[in-house]
C-alpha cells in the first residue's frame, strides 16, 4: 500500500511542516532585490517556493490555486508520471493552463525514484520565480548507498531579473531578438555579497567542524548552465536527477538548467567562513550572457570562530571552460550495472540548434535579430509551435483533429555537415506542430546532434515522463559506425536532462513503457520559446496497465 499524502510537505533541515490544506497558492507579491522592488509571482508567499519532501511510493494530492494575472501550470520535473500525463503540467502539451482565479489538483504517485527533483511553472517565463525542491526519500527501512549525512540542505540556483520576467519575454517575442540577460544569479533566492544591496540578505549556512552534510543542488536558472564550488572544500557526487551514482570527488560541478546533483561535503577545513559560489558556463559564441557570480556563506560553528573574517572565495572555471564541464559530466555513472536496451527498434537522429526566420519587411521592429531576421530554434528543422485551441494530450484523448500531426521527421530532412560551414539556405526552419509516434514497449535511441547554425552551443535536453540512459557523447558529427562501439552499455548515468556538447552530440536510450504525450525540449527557456522542442506520442500497449488513465474531472479546459 502506498502512503497517501493529503498535504504538500515543507522540508527545512529535517524538520517537516505541512502546508495548509495541501494548497499551493500562486500570486503576485512585492519582492526587493538589487535595491529595487517589483511585483513578483510567488508560491505560498515564498521565493523559492516550498520544498516538498516525500518518500518513494507516496501519492501526492496538491491543489494549485492561481491568484496571479497570468495563466499558469506546474510541472513536477523528473517525476515519471506513469500512465498519468494529466499531472505532468507543460502548458498546451498535457493540459490547458490554469486561468487566473481557477485551480487544478495534481494527483500523482512517486514510483521507484529516490533523490532530488524539483517542481516549477511550465508556462512561458513564470518559471523564473515559481519553483521549489522536490526531495524523495527512500522507503522506510531502505538506507542510502553511502554513509548517512548529518544534515541535508537544498541549494537552489536561480536567475533574477530586476523587472517582470514576463515583460522581458514579451519584448523578445515581439522584436525577434534575444531577450535581455538576467541581472543576477541566486542561491536559495538571494544574490549574495557581490551584488549591490544584497549583502545583508546573503544566505548563510552554519556547519560544525567535522560533520558531513549533503547538498541537494538544483539548477533552476532560466537560461544558463552553471559552475558551482565551495571554497577549499571537496564535493563528493553521490546522485544526479534522482538516481544514485558511483561516488567521485571533485572541486567543482557543472549543472545545466533542469538538472539536480547531490554532493556530500565534510567540514574538514580550518574553522572560518567560506563562499559557495556559482557562475555561468556559457558556450554560445558572440552572445550576451549574465557574467555575474552568486554567493552564499558556509560558516563554521561556534560563531566566535568566524568573527569579522572575510569569506574565502572558491576557484571557479572560466565561463567558456568546456574541458572542465566535459570532464565532470563524463565522471557521472550509475551506482551499479543497469539494464540498457541493446536491440534498438526506433533509431532517431535529432539535430538541435538555432536558426533564423527571414523577414520580408526591411527595418521592421519585429525583425531585430541578426541582419534583420528573427531568431528561431528547431529540432530536425522543425520549429515547434504550441497549440492554443487545446492541449496536445487532451486533443489526442478526445480524438480531436487539426491540433497536431504525427509526421515529425526521425532524421534531418537534409543531411549536411552539422558542425561545419552550413549553407545559409538551411538556416531557416519550418514552423509546425509535429509529433513522433512510438509503439508501447519499443526500445528507443535518440542521438542529439548540435549544429553550427548561428552558433554551436550546449543544449540541455529534457524528456518528460522518462528517465533515460546517457550511453555516449562526443564532439563533431556523430558517426554511427565508429561511435556506437564505444557506447557505455554497462553503467551509464540515468538522467532526465542532458546537455549536448557544444559542436558535438549525445546519445540516449530508453524503453517507451509510459503511454501518453511527453514533451521533449531544451531547458534553456529562450530556446524553448524559439521552438527547440517537440513531443513523443507513446501509444497504449495491451490492457489497462499499459494504457493512459482517464483524465481527472477538474482538468482545465482551453
């Protein structure tokens, strides 16, 4: 029997608090950052939102009440949602949005997952402030596969604009240019000492000499991969994306938007004050990015040991240090041997990257991209368009035609030198709402190939409804003859979000055993808006337990 949670749970250093009547209330509140105050969309008056702490096997019932002025949905990032796309949350994919003044109750069960995930808005740029941690403890009596830490601390890395992020998005959508970069990064909602007007609110984490704590690190930033380190302290990686990993020790981690990483930190240094810090890992060439650094302070107890001391700063890699990022990612492996699909039924090759939409009106205010164009993004030259008349899943379940087609190309329509000098005629994608259909139980391989159109870049690709095995990656163009024999089919990492190396490729495998429509997209939200997304339609299998469950009665309608 599953435990049944009738309330969302807030975890704060191992103390458990129940949210009133299992409600998540989304509303606008004034928040001050960087010397300015503006109305911000918060959850239950908090930023970040409340942490949900559950156990594997628990069922959750969470009512989202929208008191903001925007449509909103909530996505439980990394939760597999077996046979239950209705609780997955991406706007116009699995549900119509929750309109202002309305509510929707998300009901789902955690099944065979442990570790750190998170939840966030999945409707335009509301994710900038609407997010929180989702911690999944093992079932009672099941220990961690590593020594029990003294305490566990969520570390949520975010991105802050000193204006309404929805206005930033609206301007970019109108002009076709890149959006304004953020004004700050944050750790648990605070920018830290290096920004104006922020020193007094800098997050401080007390620790006792000799104790070991686990940091549950989440990258909730909108558009930036991040390097993270703690001065003079080693980090032992023990989990990623709610799966245990073979432990390894590092001085710095790289984490993409959407990913989570669990690390153990032992207070083995001279008692004092040490910065933990994060800043961008940026791979796009000639593109603006937030080049600031967010900090929090690790403070040894007792208090007199840190009196008037200036925190020590960690060594962070250069913003474009791809070697360090690649070396870190390559060390992540599953804790033990796993069952990787060996025989492939669906072999998909997806080019991912940017593009440009040509404009017919010179000097148009809507064509402020490079050389009078509009920026776009695509997978296999299809720039995805979200429907508005109905969600994809609701239209599919109801048998409504005209919302989408299922002719998404399994390979690029035109083969070319993906990371070389691409002819300009291939820079403009087509706009469409195309899905790719998979049979239930099929073994799937997807190779994501970055392109040099506009610029090479690391694209963190997130697949809803699934964990997948990352079996290989490399730079340049993927070669199935020479690269496939080098795949790791023994202990590859199991993830829900993985980046494509800039100017390279990454290969994933999974079994299509979760029926429904599942969003696949770049977790850099600027790219998502530009169309670097698509959806997989996994058909029902045989019998009730291999079929999508009926939709809830309160599912929002468009």
